[in-house]
């Protein structure tokens, strides 16, 4: 949901579930902020950019999320 909320708000950083907004060029001296900034960069590069190209809706996102979470990998491995 973090990536979808960030996409939906068209935010350049990242929006966490609690509403906390992380700036893309935040304070790099703090180790936690450094990790969150790296997360924001990767999310924008690999996920949010795709959401923007697709102009994905909330319903489409939830459908894709359900498929990813509930895929039957056990059966697929044996067939």
C-alpha cells in the first residue's frame, strides 16, 4: 500500500501507512532516514513509475495485490 498511496498522492518521496511523509532527499545522517530514502528511490524506480504508466486504479491495485498474496505456489510447484 505504501507505493500505491505515494502514487495516488503524486508525492515525490514516500508516504508510509501512518501518514508519515519521507522526503526523497531527506536527512542522510540519520541511519533510519537513509534506509527510508533508499526505499523511496527503489519504490519510485521499480513500482510507482509502472503505476504511473498504467494509471492504475485502487480497484486494479487491490486485485493485483490479492493475486500476489494468494497465489497457490505449492500446487504450481508440483504441476
